[in-house]
C-alpha cells in the first residue's frame, strides 16, 4: 500500500510531466485535472504573496507595483529530513538555488530573480500575462508536502499596456485552475 509521501511524490512527478508535454491545464480534460493543489486567488495587495511566503518560511516572491505575477507559479513544497534548503525550477532543472533572501544582482535574491527573469522570458517586460506556468520546487525540512499555485491578481479594468481582454483572460486562467 502506497504511503502518503510516495503518493505526493508521484503527483509532483505527474505535474512536471504534464508541463514538459505541453499540458498546462486550461480548456478541456487534461492530466492536470487529477492533481491535488491549492490555488491562491485575490485582488492586488490582498496578501497572497505574504500568505505563500509564510507557508514556505522565506521571502522569495517578486515584489513591485502593478501586476507582478503574470504567469501561474506552481509551487511544489517537499519536506526533507534535514540538510540544506534549496529550490529547483523545471526550466533550469540542473541548477539548485540556495539563495532565497540575500542580496543578488539588483538586490533581489536568486530565487526571486529567477522567477522574475522566467516571467519576462515569456511575457516580455510588459504587463501581459501568460497561461504557461513556472514550476518551482522547494525542498526544506521546514515545509509540508503541498502544491500551491500562485495566480495573477484579479482586476476589474485593463491598465495602460494591457489588452482590453485582461479581465476576462485572468478570470479564465483562474477558472482553469480552480474549477474541476
């Protein structure tokens, strides 16, 4: 009989395979339908980032004004039995990130900077959004095994540089993660 730990590990591997195969959720049935996870949804400055960082115990998410989360961030937390805390990104799977908080380049920690850089890689340095998720795994003795999805904040109107469809685009993105 499988233990909960092995089941969670299997679900995490399925999520990674889905992304590699181009299955990002969205419309229609997909392997994403089967994964248990918690989606973090709310308006601008509603405390979503603070809640996520409290769960992880680290300040690691990009900060700024306006829409900062422009792609879903699928955050897989893996409880370890000790050792060094580290993070891995699916798009940079050969690299372990251990710098969550200290100053790096422009004052951001390495994990925070990598999230910002990977967001810009797909969306550009614009206010555009993308349905393509960023996958981040954090391994730490200080977390519980859990998958959390950080989504762009819900908005009522488009701002300069955003398409008029941004309200509907974000609502559809959120629905694709929360409506099963």
